[in-house]
């Protein structure tokens, strides 16, 4: 780790967070040189932390060995300029294994993904997260989404049990639930907006004290993503409204064409701007040529906003 726990809390809790896609070559293998160039480009912008092998980075489609390569390269490339947060999850055993690899690679924290597949009771989710937290010295951010959504009381239990739990990322978009958690647990944790295309929720997040979010579109419109975040924090409602109406609403409409497009469109966008990362892996699918054309026009518009 290159940063203290307090440093990581500050970085994750206030500032734009970037989630790079993972580069695959023409044969579908991890492309380390392309990924290195992507990370160098990412950290040249005004961001506060880099989340590698996250949801946008297809964590769910990486082997443990590939994950090791991704995190090791990320820590080496970022070189202490910003905190590097990796991922863990799927099961208690695999979660511990991913966390161990991230720790050995020098990451500053993990984003703890939901368990695989099955519906879960609250007590079981707390136990799942606690066991993984207890197995690592890394800072942990719990990703509240899918079949792993914790209610406010369960978040409090987990925070009380795990000193290295520093944050909660919302992937559900239930503002009522998130507000309960923020008000119940308070500043014991930092809170991150994390629904797909989180900018569409940004104003609602900010209204309850969630100051930051993960930006997937940063992968292909970084200047606009930073401009939007700064306008939001500065109270520039006219700019926020303009970018929301002219980019994010049409993008979300396109994203909703097919499940998984929250990731697939990001890879298509990166390709459109000349920073290709290959295709997504099954079970995801890349957009159709017609959808790609719509995205290309949106990117052109974004550059003028």
C-alpha cells in the first residue's frame, strides 16, 4: 500500500473516481501494453482514485492469474500517484484469494463485490463480507448491489465488526435505502455512487451527502466527465442540466437497449476514440453497428459540451 487508511478514505470520498476497462487483444487475452497506456492516460486527468478490474473492468470475467497481472501492472503504472483499488468477491474463498493477490500486488484497497448467484439473508451477507474483511489488511469498500444489498442495520453491524471497512458503494439506486444508511452509519464510512452511468443519479446522491461516484464514461469522454463533476460540486446547475439532457439521458436510453451494455458501450466508446480495448467477453455482447453509430454521434456531441 502506498497510502494511509485516512488518505484512501479522503480520495474515495471526494473526487471523481475512474474505472478503466480491461484491455483484451484480438485473441481475447489480457493486453498488458495497451492497458499500461490506458492507465497512463487515465492518471493524466483530474481524478482521485483508480478502481481496476472493477465492474467496468470485467472483474467477473477474469481468472485469478489475469487479475494478478492487471493489479500488478496498475500499481506499477500508477506508481503511488493515486490510490489503486482492486476487487474481490464471488465466494468467501475466492474473495479471500482475490484480496490476497491484491494485497501482494500493492493495491491500496478492494471493492468487495456481491456473492455469486444465490439470494442471501442479511445475516449471511454480513458474515460473507466480514470473513473477507478479516482475511486482509487492505481497506475494503462494500459494493451494495445485485443479490448483495445490505440494509442499514446490517451495514452498521459490518462497520462495527470490521475496522478496515472504510466505505460503501451504492449499486442499487435506491435513494431511500442509501439515505437510511448514510444517516444511520454516518461518517464512519465514506459513500460512493455506483449505479451504471452514475452521473444520472449524481444530483440525488449529492443531496444526501454522497459527494462522488464512479464514472464509466470517463473511458471515452474524460474531459466531459470531469467538467460534469466539477459543475455538480460547484452548484453550476445550468451545465449539469445541459450535459445531462444532451449526453447522459440519450446514453442511458441507448444503454438500456440490452442487458450488459453498461460495460459493452464503454468498450465501444473507447474504440471509437482510438483507444481500443478489444471486445467484451461472454456472456456480454458488443453493440450492433447501428448502436455504435448512435454512440459515435453522442461522443461527437460530448466534445462540444
